[in-house]
């Protein structure tokens, strides 16, 4: 079963936050929560699963969005997008050390937000792979651009119809080869990915997902039965 990409909104204008939340949900995203101050943002970020943060700079309380973003990064690094009306040189200089994926100016167009989220997730995955060991880093931007498929933590993301679909790794049943493509079967869907089976296995860091044949890799946790010739996984 696919999961929504979870977005944390940090915004002190209630109308703006509500409109943004509704737009996100209408476009298939999930909203992990809405905070209007530093303390609530940290509490939500620490207690909810968050894939990406949309941050205003002017928020309630003594600490602003830049300070809040810096503290969130100490807990866990996720892509960060600022949505703010502040565009002065001093503010731009301050946000640099928080390494935002994008900086959107109010009033915003939601299509720009959606595109920024897609690019932020993609670029965050590229950066994670480039900082990985050499063997993993061999699959670089070229393949990410080619397939728009990547893993972050216990989830993997596949881009379908202009947006990313998120799955937990445990949802994988098996994968099979089809010439230069791999067909990845999950519990609810299947995806054709322009990677070889070997490349797919390199990209998925999940110990239970192993190659058992030249043409197949399976999730060992999903095997119902097997003999010398046949492995049964659900209806397959």
C-alpha cells in the first residue's frame, strides 16, 4: 500500500497554513502537522514521520523559522523549503547555513510548491548517494534522472504521473527482469523501472530483498512456500 509523502508545515498565518495543507492533500501529499512556533515545530518533527519541511521565516515566538530549521536539522536531515515574504539580503544570507532545497516567495503558486517538493526529494537523494560508500555512489544523478526512483531510510520513492509515490520497503514482493528494465512488484502495484535487476538491487538497501535467479529477486519475508524449482509469493 503506497504512503503519502509527509510534509510538516511551519507557518504562523492560519489561513495560509490551512490553504497550503488543503492543496497538499488534494495533490496526494500527507500533512504531518502544522506548527506556528519553534516549540510546536520541534515537538511535531520529533513525534511524527516527516519527509520534507515547508518553513516560513516569520513565525510566532522568540525563535524564527531560520533558527527552527537549524534545530530540526540536528534531529534529522530532511529537505527544507522556505516559503516567505522576506527576501532582503540579510535574510537570504542567514538561510544559507540551513541549506534549503528551495526558497519560494509569497504569494506563491501551488504548482511551484509541488515542483519544489519533487526537486527537493530528488536532489536530497542524490546528495545522500554521493556521500555513501563508493560502490553505492556509482549509481549517480544519471540513473536517478533516468528512473526517478530512489530510497530514503525505510521508504522508496517512484515518480509516476508527475509526482512521487512512497512505499515502505516491506511492501516489495519481488522483482523480475524484462530486457533493460526491472519490473518491481509491491503488494498493490507494479512498476516498470529503467534499470537492470543488478542496478535495482544496488539501489535498494533492504537485506530481505535478494536475488535468487538470473531473472528474479524476492523479498524473503513474503515467501509462502518453495521447493527446488518454485517459490510462491502470494498469488505469484
